[in-house]
C-alpha cells in the first residue's frame, strides 16, 4: 500500500512540475510576442501630411 501512495505522490509532483514548466514557457512566449509586436509598431512610419489644397479632402459626401 505504501508503494502505491508513494507512487501517486511522485506522479502528482511530476504533474505539478510539468504544469509549472508549461506555464513558464507560455509566459516566455507571450513576452516574445509582446516584444515583436512593439518592434512592428515602432517600425511603422509616421503619417506624412498630404499636399492637397486646403479645400480638398475636408468634407465627406454621405449622399451617394
């Protein structure tokens, strides 16, 4: 009986360790994705002002 309880204890401990490793890997993956997204956002060039005349592009015709 002791060997069954001992085996179950070791098995539960191994599962906990496996879960902890999985969670740490998920967190690391999310950190890498966050860094990649931030780099992409920073790489987007700023919008340049248009060189249209001042009377163009200021109104939207909603009657189509």
